[in-house]
């Protein structure tokens, strides 16, 4: 009778535990899916560099920046950075040579995704996505739920071992030996909670100070004024209680072929996706002309090739080009001239061909002597 009562208590206690475990697990997976599948805030690229008509982008303008961007457009000189006032503080915005635009404040270029991302925090390899303006709240919910799930499983595993002590004579070690799965979960959650728990605490600090991981390591706002800090409560409310900004990209829209996007204006400007110079990714491609033909293939005469193809002449059957004449070999005509000149007496004049051959031999002998020295 007592055994049946205890079994009923265990079953009743196990149902809420099972429901809570399923809810936490599904919530964790849902936040993971929202983090990895949403647009993090990618800034659309420009098809060409900034226009020359702007007063801030004139060639002869004066700027404190001594570094100029002219790799993607040699006919333009664009200042590397500009000053923007944010909440009364001067913030520098940089020019992205890959996306051909000035990055908005708090925007950075991800070298893995190769895109400029608004409020760039970091690129998470476990999620496979950049963490930015539009998915940061889901990323924090994902790591905080994972931390809560670790603590939950860790505590329930110990409670399960403690509840089974009676069946093993009150010995904790024997109970742990009999509940191997609980021991494995205890070890696994103990190791995992240091990673996800530490990450949760760190991002809780970043949220309360309105920083990103990139800004914390790059600009060190702990040692200087942060122009985005509005107080702990306002900063946290900005993450969770503000409206999600719409995506700047239309991923499902049709792509129209625009010839001007590849530099139809005569400057030979490359689109960032055409394999040109990429300062952000650190690679260099081939520069194509406005017509899409490499410079090395321009100016070639293809008429002869078309004629050969028309008559069906194979490449192996085509006649080879005539060899270049050797300056040091005397032709039979020149030998005849030398013989005629020599038969007229010892004091006769030498022919021009003989003079050229002798001069060439002297030049060759002098060059050999210099090389031996």
C-alpha cells in the first residue's frame, strides 16, 4: 500500500517536470530559429560609389583624413571617414569599399558574411548568423533560456539521485551508480553553464550600458563617454520594448539586370560581387571593363579565328607563324655580296651587310666578356 502511494506521488510530480522541460526546450529551439533565420540588419549595397556632385565628396575638398578610397573607382577620390554628431558627441563613420557606402553609426562590416550590419555585435559561429539590430533580442533570449535550462536539468538530476537513495540503502554513491543518466546530465550541464551562463551575464552587462561586443572591444566605452548610454532601464527597454525595425532588403523580389550597375558610365567601376578589389575581405579579383571583357582580351583581332572556324580548319592543321630572322646568320645573298666585294682587291670597300654582321659579332663578344668578368 505504501509503495503504491509513493509511486503515485512520483508520477504526479513527474508530470509538471516533464511539461516544464518540454516548454523550456521548445522555447530554446524557437529562439535559436529566430536568431539564425532573421535578417540581422544588413545594409543594402550600392551599385556605384557616391556621386561626385555632393559637396562633401568633391575631389579638391579639405578633410582631416589623409587616407583616400580610390581602388573601386580610380576616377573618384572619396574621404575614408566622415564626422557625424550623435547625441551631442562626434562619431566617425567609415567608408566601406566593399559595399560602396558610408556605414551608418554602429554599423560594421562582417568579414564572414561580407555585409555591413546595423548595430553589429558579432558573428556567432554556433548560430551561423551575424548578431545585429534585428535579431539581438532573440539571441539574448536564446542564451538566457539555455542557461536556465542548464540550471533546471542540473537541479532535477540531483533531486532524482537524492530521491532514489532509499532504494540503494541510503547510500549516495550507490544511488549515483544506479542513476548513470542523471550523472551524465549533471556533468554536461555543469560544463555548459559556464559558457552560456558567462555569455548571458556579459550580454546583460552590455545591454545595461547600451554597448555591443564589437564596441566593447574596439572603442572601450568603459574608459570614455558612451554616446548611446541612456541609463540601465532605458537601455534594456530599448532592446525588448521597442518596435522591430523593418528589413532594408527585399530578398524575395525579382532582380533586374542593370547595365549601369557594372560601370556603364565609362569609369569601369566594379560591382562588389564581380570579384574586384575587396579591402574588407582582403582579396583581389580581376578588373573588368565596362563591356565585361578583361583588358588583356581587348584589341585582339578575332576575324582570322572566325574564318578558320568557318572553313573547319583544325588548330593542329593551321600553319605556324614565320620564324623571326637571326641576326647572326649570314644569308646566301649576303655571302655573294661579301665575295664580290673581296674579289675587287684588298683595298676594296666592304658592303653594308658585312659591316652590320661584324658590328653584331663585336657586340656579342663584348657582352660575353663583360658577363665573364
